[in-house]
C-alpha cells in the first residue's frame, strides 16, 4: 500500500491470491484478516481496533482521516464499524480484477459450498 497526498493506493494482490488459494482459501484469508483487525469484544472492526491493529497488515502509515475514510467506505449499515460481511465486501470493491470476475467467483463459492 502506498499513500499519496490524501489518497490511499492499494497494491492489488487479490487476483494472484485467489488463483493460488482458490475461492475457499481466499475467503478464509479474508476472514483471518478481519479477525486480526476486529475489536475482540465487539466482534467488528472499529476505528480504534483498525488503528491499533493495522500495522499487522502493513498499514501502519495510515492517518486517522484515512482510517475513518476506509470505515465510511465499507460501513453499509451506518453503525460506524465493519462487520465481517462489510469488510469482505470492501476488500472486493478495492480490487477491480475481483469485481470484474465477481459472478464467476460467486458461482464457484456456491458450488464448493454444496
């Protein structure tokens, strides 16, 4: 991740991870990432938990404004925090290549779940 004057630029490694791990493995890695960043008591990612734990994922250079922006971007229900589904949705939205293949990924995830 690089930070450029009030914008955060993410390196998109997700397509390579998806290819290497498969859908199920990739979703497990997203879940692991969520668990690293979440507030253990609240079971959601809060501003405080993201700020405290972001260095674990190499995001230690994020400013408070960038953290708030990331939370706002992913907070679909307006509660000020990210649950696991909101986090996974945000991660997909940050990866243009995954968004382009989202229908195929959804079908594969449903198929492997049965």
